[in-house]
C-alpha cells in the first residue's frame, strides 16, 4: 500500500500532462519498491523519492516566486476526517 501510494505521487511528479501512463506508474512503483534489493536499498530508494519531490518543490517555488523557507507548512497531524462523506474537524483532547 505504501509503495503504491508513494509510487503514484512519484509518477504524478514525472508526468507533464494530466494523463498518467501505465508504464510511468509501474516504473515509479518499482523505484519505490521496498521489498527487493536488501536493507541498504530501502533508505536509498526513499532518499531518491524525497530528492525528486524536493526538486519539484523548488521548481514550483521558483515559478511562482515563493520563498521555500517562508512557505506555509502543513500541520504535523490531521485536523479533519471524513465522516459520512463529509469533512469534519477532529476534536482535540477534552
């Protein structure tokens, strides 16, 4: 599940248009594959994916003139959940 999710993110970052080719998806999932190549390959593959995404982030920031260091950061935890098809805030501890 993790490999497929990260592989799809990587595939989307590799696609210029709105369509994702099956070969791009499969290659991206294979690049993220954490079950082959031994334990030394896992950190290398994850670093590869993070570097690809970081490069995309820098490129987007440059296009829109955003200072990456001052860009808003997503909250570290989920603030909403989907309940009965609706987005509802998650209540904190009481």
